[in-house]
């Protein structure tokens, strides 16, 4: 029983980690919080529903459609909400935050109009597959989620640390102006970052749809808020922090359900935020901030 | 005659506009030190629930309940403010967002007190209480020739109007005082303000607590006007709605959030077809305002220009009079 819950917690935690990765990438490069990330994630989940349930097409296609749609959303987000604010004089650092809040509330209600307010099932025969080891039941979906999470994490780390584009991205994260002077096409890198972050969110959306079998327009908000909690917990802009923070949150949420306080499950994330901000504002893996970034 | 003029529905819309103006003011105060709070829906909820619970369970008079609601919200503001104001900008926004969600989860789960997700109904209504109070003194609605539900809405509207005007005049005066100057200095540049000898922590907590107090006050009024509250009234959407009053109208001068609240509350009422797409429009407004006019529609410059225009007009009339006098003289 406990072991099963542990596996559930790990699954949940890996999904949280993937969502948090999207936040962390954008924050690392642009220094802003993308409040619309949760809604992009929700659109990814809905694409999964539309492809597998409404159109009865295979699951692999769901991933492709979700990736394409969320990439488009990321592109629009950058072009409409973020780029106009960049480099403008006299714009406060809160402007991108407010602007992405606008995008988030727009997308949520768009989904409301398209798909309705209710729960949408995500029925694939795949989600019923399970393996029995002793008394423990492991669903194939959980394994897939775990595998995809690890794969994403490894490939992202590899891409960031070993490839030329990754190097350029890190240069942008360090100092946008200097990177631009050294010949990095910062405009392109920023756009790439936002798109990659959105696509990661979209993949997480399909995974969540598979794991929990329910998709609603409101899920973007709750998942987005948890993603925020995780990047604060793990340290803003830290890829490792997002992974560890996600697992911590996933496990502690499952544990509180085991101990019977399921109603307060959603509060954990925020209590964690407030505590971590008081005790260690830079997060578990973050660098202490010496100067506020503009 | 009077009976046909008073439409309870319009008066209710006007009352909601007034409550939204108070909410707009609450976010304006917090923003006037450059802090973005997404927890105002939480403070509003605390005010509403406190007032509803004490008036129902302990039979306290309405006015005590409302004031208590505001005070509890304000104290929570200080409690939340003191630790989180070390944080800046984005961190503060997320922490307050987290606070708002915790409050909502608490309302849902603390069923013994808050009746959970169902919400609290049959909260004493300001207007109805007043009308029964008036009846005891021998005054009824028939005496001025209107129905009693009309009298209720008129009374609610008048009370809110007085309260709102008092609040506005208080904050206009505060804006011109030492405190207001300190707020503005902190908004401009925190380190410079600190170097000038302004106690930033004190003023930031003050602004935050004032915002929380006013939001709690608005929440308490809301509870006693709708007579029904539930946790979903104080969700993230409400926080964004409060924020948008200031973002749209303008956060530099107090006229901004007032205009924002009036316009954005009456818009869905005037254009019925639009109300369905309300939140989508809110989203577009937020993005567009940030891109084109981040300080909001009404800003210092506009107020300044209006004043100058008026001065010019006055000057003109004086000049005209002068020249006329000359004409007569020659």
C-alpha cells in the first residue's frame, strides 16, 4: 500500500517536475515568470483529449498535435505578450507578469468556450495496462510518465550543457546584452526558449491526461500554481531544482492523502512557498541573489 | 412618481460598482508603493467570512461585524506583509497568490465554521436590517410612496456611496501627506527612498495592511449585500479582476482604479452579449495595456493636462471680460 503510494507520488512528482521545467527555462533566460504556462499545459492536455477521444486516433499522434499546438501558443505568447515589453523604457518589471496573467485568463476562458466547463475523459486502452508485482500494481502509464520525465530532463541538460545552441542559451541567461554583442541572435534564442518551454508544458499536459483521466479548463491554474511553488522551492532558474522540487511536492502531496488530510492537499504547495521564501529565499538549489534583475 | 424612478436592479448594479471601486482603491494603495499583490481576493474573503460568521453565530450588530471583518483582514495583512515584504516584485506576487489560494482552501475545508464549498447563505442583509430598524421607529416605505424592496436598494446604495466617498477623500488626502509622499518615493526608487531616511519596511507594511484592510472591508460589505458567499467568490479570478481595475484605469492616481471599476463593472451590464466573453476581454485588456499604456488609461499627465486646460479656460473667460471692459471703457 505504502509502496504503491510512493510510486503514485513519484509519478505525480515527475509531472510536476516537467511543468516546473517550463517555468524555470523561461525564468532562467528572461528573468520573468510566465503565468500563462499552466494554461498552455492545459491546452496540451485538451489536444490529447481531442485526438484520442473525439477523433479516436492513436496516442502518438496526440503527442505530435499537442507539441504543434503548444509550440504555436508559445510563439504567440512571445510575439504578443512578451516582445512588445522588452527593452521598452519605463516599463516596470511587473509588466511581463501582468501581461502573461492576461494571456492565462484569456486561454482559460477560450478553453471554456471550446471544450465546456466539465470534466473530459481521456480514454485510451493504454491507461488500463498494468503490471502486478507481488501486491503492488504498477500502471504502464506511470512507467511511461516516469521515463518521459527522465528523458526530457536528460536531453534538456545535455542540450543546455553540450550543444552550441544550449551554450548560446546559457549565455543569454547570464547576460542578454553581452550575448548579443558576442554574436548570439538573442531574439531567436528567446523565442526558442519560450517555444521549448511551452512544448514541454504541452507534453506534460498529455501525460497528466493519461495519468488522471480527467481534463478541465481549470487544471491549468492549479497546475501552474504548483509549478510556481516548485521553482521557488527548487530555486528559480535551476533545472536540477525543478526536478527535485517536483518530486518533493509530488511525494508530500501523496503522503498527506495517505494520512487522511486530502482536503489540504492543494495548500501544501503554498505553505511550502511561504516557508521557503522566509528561510531560504533563493530556493534549495538557487544562487543567492545579490542584485535584483531588471 | 418616485416609485417608478427607482429600479432595484439598476441600484444593485450601482452598488456593485461602488464595492468594486473600494476594491480598486485597495489594490491602488498596495500598488502605490510598487508592490503587486495577488492576494487581495484572499483578504476580501477573510473580511467577508469574518463578518458573516460573527453576525450569524454571535448575533453581533452588522456594523461591528463589518468593522471586525476589515480589522481581521488588515491584521492578516500585517502578518503576511511583515515576512513577505523582504521579497521583491515577482516573488511577492507569487507569495501573495499562494496566500490567496491557502485562504480559499481553508474556507473549503474548515467546514465547521465556513460550511465548506457550499458557502454561507442567509447572511443578514444591510438594507433589510435597516428597514426593519426603521420600521421600529415608525418609518415605512409607504410613507414616501415606494415599495419596501425599493427602499432597501436605495438605502444600500446611499450607504455605499457615503462610505466610498469617505474612503476616496481619505486616500486623496493621504496621497498629499507625508505618508503619500513616502509611498511615492518608495515606488520610484527604494534605495533612494531609504537613503532619504524613509523607513521602507514600515511604509511598505503600512501600504500592504491598508490595502488588506480596505479589501476586507469591501468583502464584508459584499457579504452583507449579496447575503450569500462561497469560497469560489474569492478565487484567483477575483484577484485578477481587482488587479485589472487598477491596470486598466491607471495605478498612478486614485481616479484610475475608480474609473476602471466603473467602466469594467458596467460594461457587461450595458452590453449583454459581451458579458459571456468578459474574462477573455479582461485577458486582452491586460496584454494590450501592458504593451501600449502600462501606467493605465488615466495617469499624471492626463490629470495635469486637464487641470491646465481648465486653467486656460478660466484665463480665457477672464481675458474676455477684461477686453469687454476695455471696449466699454473706450
